[in-house]
């Protein structure tokens, strides 16, 4: 049986961009959320080989350190022509200084080195794995993805990470060119487009108390079943 989140929650991240997205997603549910960075919690070593394993590591560490339920996201960009890279190493490609301009240039250099210069061979997937952990070790886990293409040069300055080079299927603007509501706004105002929004909708249905009725209305559950 799934366990519900009530009142307070730690978001196991030190990434300001990710924290902003997750706070916006949680806002309708009236959950008081604090980041691991705000609470001065240490960042655990992400030794997992999958997004889900790393999300679990971060959520459990934050829950045990704070004695509160903790919510962690592990996400990244997987590119078919690079055999799934950067994948779980997406943040590491940016280095300790979080230089995603350099990470995007490396991505482009490696694609060109493999002759992947046309859209048909630049398919990519943003993946988000979410984990909620309680101090007693109970876990709830969810995962989703959004498919698209790597474009060059980068387009747009919104979002963070690899957003400026990711063009989601069926759209003419990259994540870097979209507003936050366009990218991860929840139905009915938004499409629940991003990988994180899609995974969050699954989590919200399972673990959040009394989700707003508009999220459950007919035609607004698209993000729940896409991956």
C-alpha cells in the first residue's frame, strides 16, 4: 500500500534550478518543502548505475539525516547515438562548477565525432526517476521520460542543464526556449510535458493528499500514462 506525504518534506537537492521546478510542482498540494542545501545536509555519493538507484540513495540519505520524508529526483539526458551517454553522468559532464555550456559542447563534439549530424541520428531522451523515502526506510518510486532530438547550437536561456539543446518531439522550441509553465506546468494549465512533470504526476496520484480536482478531470491525465 502506498504511503501519503503530509505537511513537511525535504527535497534532496543542492541544485537551485531543480529545486525551483520541484517547488513549483508541489505548490498546489500545500506541502512545506525545504531543500537539502537549505538544511545544510551533506550530498551523498551517487554510486548507482541507474537513475532510480541514485534517486534512492539521495532520498534515503536526506530522510535519515532530517528525520523527515525526503523526495529525490535523479534525471539526465540519454542520447541513442552515444549509447545512452551522458545518462547517469549527465551532471558530472558539467563538472564541479556546473558548467553546462561546456557539457553541451562536449555532447555536440562527441555526436560529431560519431558522424551524428542529422536529426534522425540525434534522438535523445530526458529521464526522471523520483523517490520518496521515509526515515524508517519505506520507499515510493516513479519514473518517466520525454523523447526528443539534440539540436545545435543551443537555443534559449530558460530552464537549466541541457535544456537549450533538447527539442521535444512534436514541438518547435527547445526546453531552453519554453517558459516554466510550458515545460513542466501541470494540467489543465500545462501539458505536464517534461520528464520530471510526468514522473511527478505519477507520484502525486499515489502519494499526495487530496490532489486538486482539476488534475483528475477527464482529459487531464495525459502525463500519467506517457513515458
